[in-house]
């Protein structure tokens, strides 16, 4: 979240961006006072800038008086090339996994030190899932996050290791244990979590590679437990990941 934008010399652009950055997965609807506080702005300044954002379509004022992100930002976000292209290419393979398992399937990429979920098919089973398309979550308690972290640059890994906040009682918060998990991603080719992000939810995930063999995304599935069928789930994910890679290679040569 952007902060300290009330300091003298802060540009109008930085203040507008701070207001937009005040929203996240846990703060999808905010009143003016909360917006000003989270953006680090004086209320009169926030009131004036929020009015401009509403007029442009970046924010929408609800009947309750709270503000939410406007459709115009969504439309602009769809123009971002990498995630949307990847989502389009991967979509048929996600549907194949979903058809075979009826479980929640995720496609995610790394954004800084977080996981950005770019696609999701929701399963029928009553397994708690906190992610939605566009959600950003920490890397260390998620299966897709562990895959992406295992293949991330050293500075990203070090930043994540420095702040291993617990999400559930089962979240891995010991640096040595997480490093062991990351080594297992390389040796076994997949990551797994057991109730680290949500109680009652387990996950497995595999890397998705691009045309140059670099890891560009992670593909994961969420189930109630991994005591049976983990091998079959990993196999299904790897088949889909390889299919996505072949499609990415074909797309890059067109």
C-alpha cells in the first residue's frame, strides 16, 4: 500500500496512485475516510482526488457511500499483454483438468513478492478457496507461490524469507523449512501445501515454462486432502503444463 503521500512535494500522480493502491483483496470497498487513511492523504485532498477518479471511471461510488474499483480500470487492465495472452492460451488446459477432477484449478504468475491469480475454475467440492482472478496472495503459503518462489531471482526469495507471516497454524514460517520445500520443488517438480493458506484446503502445483524454458507461471489444484491421488493430480497438472508450453512455443513462432 502506498503511504506517506501527504508529505510536501508528493505529485498529484503519486496521490492518485496511492488512492488506487489502497484497494486490495481484503479491502474491495472503502469509505472516504478509510481511503484517505490507507493512502496517507488528508481527507480534503482525498475527497477532491476521489471525485476526479469517479468522474474518469477509475472508481465507482456505491449507494452505501463506499467506493469500489471502476470498470474502466478493468478494461485497461485487459490490455496488459502477458497475463491475458497466457490466460487465453492456458484456458483450454485448465478446463481439461477441471473436467477430470471437478476441483478448483489455478493459473498464477509472480508479481514482485506476491502471487497474482490470472485464472481460476472453481470446483464443486466444499473446499475453502480464498483466491479469485486478480487476487494477490503471499507466496510462501500457496502451492503456486512455492513453485514460483523456487524459480524466482535470489532477491525475491530473500525478501519473502524475511517476512514469513503465518496465515494459519500450519503455515511454514521457518526459513530452513521453506528452503527445503523450495529444494523439493526442483527435485520433485511440484510443490504442495497442507492447510497453509486455508484450513481444510491442500494444494499441489507445477511450473509452466515458456518458449525459452523459463518458468512463466504456475498451475495448481486445490483439494480437501492429498492422502490419496496426489500422483494422479501431479501427472494431470504436468500434462496440462506441457500442453501450455507447446502452445506458447507455437504462439511465439507465429
